[in-house]
C-alpha cells in the first residue's frame, strides 16, 4: 500500500494495538506519522514521531497538530467496554468529548482526511432497539456527531465499525480472547474461552489495510460503515487453532455472546472498492506463527 502525500498523519491512541499497526503501515508507505497517547511508549514503532497528550486538552492537541503540520487524522483513542462500564462518566468524557475535540482540531486545521473507529456495538438491537452497552452508546453518539459536524462545518469523515479484531498484540479487552487463545496454543498452555457464539472475526492486517485505503480518500460527506460482514463461530476459531496446533488445549464456553445484528459494508465497498480479505484460518496461522517466534 503506497500512499505518499497523505500526511503528516496524526494517530490518536497510537500506543494501542490498532494504533501501532496503522502507524507502522503508514510509515512503510512513506508517510510522516505522529503518534499521540497519554504516556510515552516504552517500545516505539520505528520511524514514528511520539507525542504525549490528552485528547481532552483540545488547545494542547491543536497546538501540537499544528506544529507538525498535520493533514490527516486517524482517531482511535477511546475507553473500551469494561472501562466504560466501570466508569460511565469518564467513558463518556473520553469517548464522546474526546471525539468532538478531534473533529474540532480537524476543522481548525482544514483536515479533509479523518478516519475513526466506531464499533458494531453502536448498532441498535433488542430489547430496546439501542446499543446494548455504554461503549456502543458512546460510539453511536460519535457517529451522529460526525455527521452533524459535516453539516455544520463541512469536515468530512469515515467511521469504520469493526467487530472482533484479533492478531499479534491484541491482548486487552473482552474480545482479546481470540488472540489469547492462539497465543496459549503457541505456548503449549491451556485456555478457557470466555464466550461462544457467532461474530465477525477481523484480522488486524486486513483492518489496517482498509483504514489505509480510507485515509487515502478525501470524502465528500460523513460516512459510516460496517467493516466486514461474514460471521463465523468460536467453534470455527477453535478448529482453525487446532489446524495449526493439533495439541491445543482450548476449552469452549457455554456463555453465548450475542451475535451482531445484520452487517452491511456496502458504503465502505463503494468508497474504496474491494480489498484482499484475510480468512480466519490464515489470520490464526499468522498469529500462531508470531507467538511461536516470540516464544523461541
């Protein structure tokens, strides 16, 4: 993926799983990347400019982004499902106000490339036809705010709704269980799956590829789209793990995680066309190989 000329690109939540992955990919593509997080990273991505700061401090973030000449933003910084449940007010502040602040930075700097992660959790479902957790409610709010920001300020954006993203390094959060199960198999350890059910498993390399393709665009509106649409089960995950590690000791769960509602990525395919998919079997194989190497 060669995309010179997009940046400098500001990546919020740059020390996180997706932040590190997209930062590295953009550097490889020849872009200048500025990674923003609350604390300095102890293992910086080669070639990435690291900055510390809080997305709630809009004036400091604006000054930093202006100093670097930022022309594109990937907004990933957020509190995840368990943290939002544990501290709802802080979750709303970080996830909603922080999102507004980054849109305002984009408006002030005239940024026309603004890509952010929403979530399948934002999609309404039963019993009240709403998101079923606070994280999803905040993400749904951010989608609507992004649309209104375009109406009020003509700042375009693309929001992507991942479901279950996995791959090397995804070890925090409720759905990190997929990666942790593969890691356990690679290290000869046992692992108890915390949930069962059907969901959409998305390997990190494919997610980053899609984000990079979105970042290359200058959209003409505020778009939101599901990422991929094919669902598989935790039993499929276990089967994929045992294909690369026949002796894996992965125990299934009887706790059913609610399946995502109907998924639709037609908007995304219209924006960026088709892209190479990474099958569950291939994603598990790559993840397993990574943890075997790290073990050795």
